[in-house]
């Protein structure tokens, strides 16, 4: 058994944080990617839009594919071999798409969807690879990289613990940005962007500087100074203008 390079408590803590996170993102990415792959051969059938709305909250946050994204809702009904079905599933990774998923849909409109002939309850309204796929791929790789740093810190050298902390800082800032997007409910002007970029961008840069410090102390210092002063300036300007 390899000897630990950090304390046992620290090793258990970082592995418990990074391991399940990496597994969760990887499992969901594999699940969504496999559905896109399977949907390429599914038959196309007609459906009718029964509910399409913006500015809604998911009915059940535990459902991985409940609605298009945090502020969009699409519901449609379709008939397959004489039996009627209802679905709210737009496509895998839909909530991560940068553009709207429902802009072209209207209540009562006829649309074309793709259904699994072996399980008609499973259907998608879009089977193309869009920005949400690539966005989630990046998230999965970041989560895996964080787990990789944790393993290196545990069994190779304790200095990699800095990289793990830096990566974790970046991930926390990323999810904080997503929460800010949700909380703003679309009310985002230039001042909002200045504060958001200054605050969360500064946190992300400081996390990145911790990773860079493994190879370049000078690069670490430059990024850290940029994170502190650049983030402070942007946040202050945005807050003053907004007030």
C-alpha cells in the first residue's frame, strides 16, 4: 500500500469531496451522451405542445432531465401505437445550452420529436449536439482533474494539495456564477456583469494562480495580483454605477 503524503484526515476529506463529484459528472455525461447517440436511430413522430413557458422553476430538482433549463418549461403530448404520452424532456444537457431551447415553440403548435420505440415514455425534442454538450464536457473534465490533483496530493507529493484547493476554488466560483444567473432572473445590465466578472472572475483567477504556482512562482504572483486588483476594480465600478 502506498504511503500517504498528507495526513489521513486531509486525504479522506479531499477524496470524499472530489471522488463522488467526478463520478457524478462522469455518470451524467455518459448517460446524456448515450441518449443522444441512441436517439439518432429513433423514429420521428408528431407531437403537440401543451405548455411552453419561460421564468419557471423545475417541479422536481432531483430529476436530471425534468425541464429544458432553470427558467424554461416545455411539455408536449404524442401518440404512439394508439396510446397517448406526455413528456417534458427537451434533450440531454438542455439546461446548459447557451441559447434558448423554447424560443421557436408555441402552445398548441405541432412539432416533430424522436421517441424510443422500445420505451415510448422516453422521448426527446432535439437530438443534436449543442453548446450544452460541450459545456458539460468541460465541467466533467474539470471535476476529473480535481480528483486527479487529490490523488497526486495523497500519494505523490503534498504540494499538489495546492492544485486541488485551486481547482476546488474555481469550481465553487463557477457554481456561484450559475446561482447568480438564476437569482438575477434575467435582470442583468452592464453593472451586473461588472460585479459578476470582477467578483467571481477574481476568485477563479486566484484558484488558477494556485495551480500555476506548481510550475511558475512568477506566473502565480501575476495572476494573483490581477485577481485581487482587477476583481476589486471591476466589482467597485459595477457597484458604484449600480448604486
